[in-house]
C-alpha cells in the first residue's frame, strides 16, 4: 500500500491522478499545510523541504524496507516505474516525457505559482510582480500550445508529463490566462479532464480543505507566505 501525504493542491493532484490512472492502491494521509503540519518532525522525516506531496511505499519495488519520496516529479517517475505505465517505451518518447516533466517542475509550476501568488494572495498589489509573472505564464502556455499543435500529448502518448502539467493548467484563471487564447492547450485540457482517472484524482483529499472554500484565511497566509515557521 502507498501512503499519499497530501493536501488538495495542484502538486498533490499530479500524484493522485497518477495513482488513479495506474490503479495503484493508496491511502490518504492529511498534512494540513494551512495549519503548519508540514513542519512537524514526522512529516519532515519524509519530506525535508516541508512541502507536500510525499509518499511512503510500504511495499516497494524490489521488496525491503518502505521507501519514502518527496518532490512530485520524482514521485511520478517512481510510480511509472512501479506500474510500468505512462512513460513511453521507446528512447525518443521516454526522453520527450522526461523533457516535459522537467519543464513542468522547473518552469511551468514555479512560474505560474508566482503569477497566482502576486495576482491573488500578495497583501499589496505589486504591479511589477503581477506583470512579470503573468507575462511569463503566458509565454509558458504559448510554449505548450506550440508543442501540442502537432502532438496529441506532450510526449505523443498520454504520460506522467501530462499528469504533471494538467493540474496547474486547470487553474488557468488563477494565472490570468484564458484557454481560448491557447486552443491546443484547451483541446488537451478537455481530453485529459474527461479521463475517469483525472476525475477521481482531481478530488482526492478535497475534503481535507473543508471549511476553506472561501480561500486561504489569515492564519494560512501567515504560515504559507510568512517566511516559514508557525
Ligand atoms: N517542487 C515541489 C513543490 C511542492 C509544493 O510547493 N507544495 C506546496 C503546496 S502546492 C506546499 O507544500 N506548501 C507548503 C509550504 O509552503 O509550507 C513538488 O513538486 O513536490
């Protein structure tokens, strides 16, 4: 059984979507990042960067002691290896999958995350930050749109690279982007949204944020944006 240490956010949905698609049994372990549980020693022991998602596989590849992993990209690669699914089998396809997975981890995720922050959460409206990151989000959406103009999915067949990108693109409003401006991304977003694995994975753990439907409260903002400590 795989433990998914999570709170409902785009980085965690990558992993719950993958687990659902791969039909790997898992159980949800709540880490309420809006209340500082990411700083508890038992969580830091498996995720020293105090970020969700993390997993513990109590029945790992090759047997032996449980394996814990943090960083959603590393988790996706491990789950693909465990299930033998969602990474193309040929060299070129596999490398394309790696390229777009790393592009998400190093580019799309962090940059649109900043766009979302300056647009929606920063206590002051800082025009420079809003413009800088909204423009960078638009550039990245454009890069993806170009790729998807002649590829059904990022690595041709549906893969962990798509699973990494989809939950972020699903929050396009938050980044100040309209999918009508990126028709290939829009087509790709709809196709993936219609998959039963996406439907199940995108709500996994949603109940953990019950009561936060109005967005982040002041305590959550202090914990998440107030330089770390509780
Ligand atoms: N690169 C990491 C990023 C994870 C990340 O930023 N997680 C956020 C939620 S989406 C988090 O745990 N934040 C808690 C905090 O900032 O203290 C990954 O992809 O796993």
